C-alpha cells in the first residue's frame, strides 16, 4: 500500500450527552474525501480511541468505511494492550475493506515503566524490549491487513526496535508524531535496503481495497441487449456501458514514514518522509496539503511560507482534543465537545483560535 501524501487523522464526533454521533462522522468524511488528501485515519491519535468501548469502536470503523470515497486510503487505529484484542479488530477492519491498521505502543509499556529510568536494570530493559517486539511482530504475522506503526512523544518506539520491525514484510511504515527530522533521516538511512513493490494507479496514486472490490464486482448487466432480442421485436433496451477496468502498475517503495508533527512537516519531508498525517489536518486539510504540494513541486520558498502560515494555529489547536474539535467547528467540520473527562476550550482559548483560524479557512 502506497502511503504517499496527506492523511487526515479524523476526530470522533459525539452528541452533547456523550453518545457517538455517526451521522456527523459521515458528513465530516464526505467533506474530507473531497479534499486532496490521499487517506483518512479512523480512530487514530486525534480520534479519542481510548475513550471508546469495543462496540463503539466497531461502529465507528463501520460508519467510516461506508462514508469514505473508494480512492481514499483507509487506516484503522485499533491498538489494544493485548495481541488477541488487536487481532480481532484487525479482522473486522479487513472485512470492512480497510487498507492497513495503525498500531501504537500498548499502555502497559507506559513511560513510567523502567525503560528510561536510571535505576532500571539491564535485564528489565531487555525484557520490555522483547515484549514490545513480540507484540508488534505477532500482530504483523497474523494480521490480514498490513501494519503501520505509530509512535508519539508519550509512547515512543525505540529507534533500534523500529529498524528491526521495518524488516517485517507486513509492516509498511511508521507514523511518528515526535521524531525530529534528523531522527527520520537516520531511520531512512538505516532501512535503506528495504524495498517493496506496491500496486498503484497509472498516475501513481494508491490502489485501495475498495477500488479493487468495485473493479471486481462489475456484475453482468441484467438488461437485455438489442442484439439478443428476437428479430421480430421492435423494442430495443439499451445496455449501460461496461465498468472500466482498473488499470494499475507497480512502484518500488522503501519503509514509508509519515510525519505526524505539524510544526515540522516540511523538514520531515525533506528528511525522507513520504507524506504527513498531522493532527491539525482534521480541521484544516487544505492548508496542510499545500505544504506537501509545494514541496512535491520543489517550490521551496512557497513550501516554507505555507509551513510558517499554519504553525501558530496548529500549536493551539493541538493543545487538547477540545481545542482541535473547536477548530473543526470553525472550519466547517463538525467538532463538538470532546468526551469526558476531556474539556472544551476556555473562552480565552476560543477567542484565540477564532483569530488564528480566520486566515486558514478552507
């Protein structure tokens, strides 16, 4: 699966009483699907995934898959602390024709465990590293869908572990929300020998599972052709044109990295990232895409201008789930309130966001 381009980490809408608001999710996806984004991330880090029950997770995955355009790459954020629970959701995502699953570090490996503690013994560090590798490798071995790793500031996948996991044939890449451009460059360099063939369209866009399904489900027409009618019949029934075949080619890619830090999208692309999935794209996908597009066109001054334009608004919007959802409301997407115990923005924050988002409407 090709991960190149902008991927939008969707928020999860709720009713005022905290129930899922699936119609608003579908409306947000319908609007996002009209943007230049290559893909959508459902229940990623911006989707408040840890606040959903298992049945709600299934509902969101199903509703999003039904609403998304076939051309959008769909990533399902389904991390659970146990391998078994994660694989059960991976099976569901495969049934719903998602293209990959997004898996992060389980909470049992939280930062307060002894990995970075000065007093930690070498044995405990080694054990945790083996457990972490076992978690990702077992899921990748058994998952019906390819895996994209997720790493952020609070739950980092160590560089050495990422390099080892990158060699797994069912692990496509990494979405990293905390890596510096120099760290991305180092990871690209250390995984340079990894080469894979992915299926793309004739214009080198990703071929999704739903595109393949549409191409293969072109059932024969139930209408009777004019030539099949009796020569004595004066009635002709027109046939619809056949569904055009999906024309594809292959492209060689390496270990694909998506930049998750809005403040360093451009620097990360220069370092070797193939695309971006910043949280800010949930409320301003066009602005985020313009950074990628200018970089792709090798217009560095324009790319730098576009990057600088979004930084202040993104910094405040990404400060909390409530702020990000309010920024969505300001830009024509339904944000609503975050689910408790998370809080909406204060009056001061709302006023500041309104001012910052004025120049970023799309």
